[in-house]
C-alpha cells in the first residue's frame, strides 16, 4: 500500500517518477507534494519519499465474541474496500501503521454496536449489504485521513457451535413441520373437493331422479284423473240407465193400471173381478218400482265404491313415489361421493405415476387439477 524508496545517489541527476501511483516528493527532506510521472532532471536533494497505491484495497477485519441483545457471543467477519484519495494527509497525518490500528478499533466498535441490536435469531440477517450506516461512520471518522471507504460487507456471522447446531436442528424441524402442514392442507383440500364433487354428482343424479319420478307421479295423477272421470261417467250412465228402466217400467205399470181401470169401468160385474185385477196391477207396479229403486241404489253404491278404490290406488302410487324419491336422495349422495373419490384417485395416479411432459395450457390445467384435487369444468 505504501512504499519508501531508497535514497538517491549524491551524483544522480535523473529521477524516474513511476505512473499509476501517488509519488510524494521531498526537497532537502521537506515535502513539496506530488509529482507527475516521467523522467525528471533533478539534483540528488530531490527524492521520492513515499509511493502510495491508487488502487482500491481490501481489508478483512474479523471481530470475535460480539455479544447480541440476548448475550450470545458471535463472531463476525467484515470486509472493507477503501482507496487513498489524498496521499499527503494519509502519510503525514495518519500513516499506514496507525491506519491499521485505528481502522481495526473503529470496525470492532461499529460491529459490536451493530450486533448488540440483534438477537441470536436475527443476527444472521446482518450478512450481506446491511452495514450502510457503518460505511458512513468510517468515512466520517477518516475524513481528514485521506482515505475513502467505498464498500463495507459483513461476509459471515458465526454462532457458537452448540447453539448453531440447535438452530440448525430447529430450522430443520420447522421446515419439516411446514411441509407436513402443507401436506395436511393438501389432503384436507383433496377431501373437501372429493366431498364437493360427490355432493354435486348426487345433486345431478337427484335432479335426474326427481325429473323421472315427477314424470311417473304426473302420469299416475293423470291416470287417476282419467279413472275418476270414467268412474263418475260410468256411475252416471248406470244411474241414468236405472232411472230410464224405472221410468219405463213405471210407464208400463201406469198403462196397465189405466187399462185395468178402463176395463173396470167398462166390464165390471157383480162378483168383483175388476177390483181384484186392479189390486194385482197395483201390487205388480209397487214391486217393479221397488226393484227399480234397489237396482238404482246398487248401481250408485258400486260407482261410489269404484271411485273410492281408484282414489286409494292413487294415494298408494303417490306414497310409493315419495318413498322412492327419499331413497333416491341417499343413493344419489353415495353415488356422488364414489364418483368424487374415483376422480381423486385418478388425479393421485397421474401425480405419482404419470410420465409425461407438462407443457403449455394442458400442462397448466393438469397441474391446477392436481393441486385442487378436481378438474376445472368451466375450462374444459
């Protein structure tokens, strides 16, 4: 960093000033500043007293046993990059030896202050470019020393071996726990997606079954209505027929009665033959009327019984349809659950045994389906 050339010969008239460095010249031992490079014609009482490098220099400053905020002793390695920008101040005010001592003490103090603000969990974060305020501190302290610091970097931070092993073990365990949590979350998501797919499949099957059962129910209702209408029509027809037969018999009986009355009026004798015929005709008419009423009542009862039987049959059909709908709901849920489990199994086989290139949109869809546990129907 600093060179002190040997003294010139008394008879020397030429002095070679090298380039690429600072050359501080003295005349009779008194400093006259820097001199430009090249061959100079000067007497021997001119001499190059010091040669200072212009290049940036690297300084490694290890600091041992720095206490953290929780009183853990750590070792820190600091790398400094500096360059001499004023060789006269550097040589005559500080000097290379004093510079080394002063720099070592300053870096040690700054690092200890920096480490003291951290605990053993965060002290590793100091590695890298986290020492900008330290760079400003060094430049302020060496402002009048002719040195300019351009970079300060903490290259390594070392905890005690026992604590370092514990931290490493803790980190591994935390990573393992995090991996298990992610796996657990994936499994929970997979189960949730399977259940959702099962529920969706059951819902679709339920809707299909409800539509089918609704058709069966509607058909049964129509058949019931048709049977009810037919039974009512049959009852009305039977009633009308019975009434017609009764009226016809009544007309016949009335006609016979009139005939007998007419015969009584025209052919009455002393023995009472006409009175007997009239009585017989009235009795026959009464029997015919009673028989017609009984047939009419029987027809009405049969029609009502037929109607009630059809209504009961329709109620039975409705009840059976309702029971089948309830049973189908449970069966639909189970079918949806089985279908979702099958889809998850297919995705698991693809994820574990699939040997193919996942490139482009198809690959993205496949990876997304494996992560979610189901195929995205909206993008299919």
